[in-house]
């Protein structure tokens, strides 16, 4: 992959990996709906200001209904369901379910975008899924299936739809334009959770509110733009598998930020997940 694409993926994955810690901090003081809304109000303000500074054009009138649907899938459904689901699902279980996004995305890309995947990609997916499963059990509790798990599975499928459906639009809009349109649309739908948000902000400790602000600026406003840029430069099936790195990145950030030491099983699982990504994204050798 070109260096710019790899750099964009690195920024995206670093910020998205850190989001798990930020969400956990935010949920200490905020309800899941309030957390999602406040996060994307911040993201919309930051991204909207930057887009205005860059002179981003308005979307075509005929595209607005579709962009609204994309925003609903990629931001409203995904983040609301993920926040609610994490109330009853262990971190290991949630990590495992969210890691179905690459699988859903690749299958949807085959159906909607007519992308082709070979045996190398299939092998890489299996290796990465095995690694993520080890992380899930290594982090304690394994996988428990309940209503929260169903919500997180819905979040994963909704995000996969967002990833695949945006691909054709990235040929007529820049990544900044597309993310600005869809993130703003998703935030509008999240206004459903507006009642009581002001009181929640007033009552929350400053450090928890700052965690939510961080979630809005870095893992949302910045990371979604860098992700869409990377997606615009390659096939969905090759780009999306990089998300298998997220559990490993989250473990490392947990060690640095929270002092949480992973088990040997989790470390081995993380290495397997990274190996699967390398298998898919690496260059094929002749002979």
C-alpha cells in the first residue's frame, strides 16, 4: 500500500483503538445516548468549522436523502447501539462482536461492489478472527450472548453497510466532504437523546466530559476522515481488514493509560490478529 494510505490507516486505528478507553470513561457519568450525542455535537462543530474554512461545497440535492441514510447507519445506529450494548457485554465479548465488521464488510463488498477475494484473503480473515477470539477469552469472561450482544452485532452490521455504501460516493466527493455530510446527518438523528443532556453535562466531572470531547475530536472528526481517505484509495476488502488490529491497539493503550496488563493469551491473540492483517494486505510474491 502507498505510504499515505498506510499513514491514514495508522492514524485511524490509533484513535479508534483509544476510543474504547474514552467510552468507558464517559459512561461513568453519561447515559449511552447522551454520550453519543455529546460526542458527535463536538465532532460536528470541529469538522463543520474545518470544512467551512476549506470551502467544502454543498452536496448535490439528489444525494442528500442517501447521505442522510448513510449518516443514520454509520453514526446514529452504530454508536447508540454500541454504547448501550457495552452496558451488559464484557469488554472481551464486545471486542469479538465488533470484529465481525471486516467480515460483514467484505461479504457486502462482494455482493454490492463486485469485489473478488482470494484464498489469501480468506486465510487472513480466519487467522485474524482466531486471534480476536483469543483476545476475547484472554481479557476475561469470554463471550456471553444477551440483548446487549445483539445490539453490538446490529452496530457491527450497520457500520459495515456504511463502509461499503460510501465507496461509490468517494469517487464524486472528497473524504472530507463525505464525512462532513454523513457525520452531520448522523448527529441530527442523535438529537433524539437531547432531553436531559444539559443537566448531564452540568453534573459530570470535568475529566469525564473531557474524555467525551476527545472522542468527538480525534476518534470521530479526525479518524473518520482519514478512514474514508484510505477507503477511497483501495478495495474495501483490503482496507477494512486493518480493523482486526483494533483489539491489539486497545490492549496497548490500556497498558499505557490505565495500567491494565494483558494476559499471555491476549498478547498471542493480538499477534495472530496482526498476522492475519499482514497476510491480506501484504504484497503477493511470484513463484
